[in-house]
C-alpha cells in the first residue's frame, strides 16, 4: 500500500473556515450561547464567590486594624504607666540619695567635732604635761646648776664653795 504525504490544502477549500461567510450564522449562534453561558456562570457562581472572599478579606483586615489600634492603645497606656513609675522611682531615688547624703554629712560633722574635741583635750593634756615637765625641769635646773657650779669651782680651786654663795650666783644668773 502506498502512502502519499502532501503539505498542500485540499483543492475544494480555498479559504480559512472561520472566514467563510456561510459559517457566520452558526458561529454567531455559538458565540451568543457561549457568551450567555459564561455570563450566567460568572454572575451566579464566580462573582458571588469573589465578592464574598473580598468581603471576608475586608472584614478580616478591618478587624485586624481595630485589634491593632486596641493593642496600640494598650501599649501606649502601658508605656505611659512605665514612664510614670520610672519617674516616680527616680524621684524616690533622688530623695533617698539626698537624705543619705545629709545623714552622712551630719554623721561626718559629728565625728569631726568629736575628734576635734578629743584632739583639743589631748593637746591641752599634752600642754599641761609639758608645762609640768618644764616646771619640774626648771625647778631642778637651779639645783643642778648649783651642783654643777659647785663641782666646777671645787675642781678649779680645790676648795668647796659655800652653798649660799653658789645658790645666790645661780639665782642671779637665772634672772638675767
């Protein structure tokens, strides 16, 4: 059996079928039927679904926005309460610090006064002790000077001087 393959259009057809004028009425009928069918399907099925989806989304977005605004108000209120409590805490802390500084200053002043009084007492006691020691030393200086002068005169002259003469000479020397 032999096969023929050709790429030419059959001889009885000379133009593209949709452009043939004898097919126009049936094409127009099918176009109208298809348009009406698609219109009915879109109007009765697809558009109500799309509308309900859009309504649901709009309601969901408005609910979300309302919830977000409520949360923002709650957040703002919490933030304001936080700021107020922080300011109150700062005020209390400054008051505590101020009172503590004043208390420490008073305690330091009291300690300073107490130590100063103690130092004055010690200084007065030391001055009294020095005065007593000086007085004792000065009272002994006369007798020591008299003994030393007597020993020196005795060594130089070989004779012990009279005690009254030595005391009078030391007394004159100490006055001047």
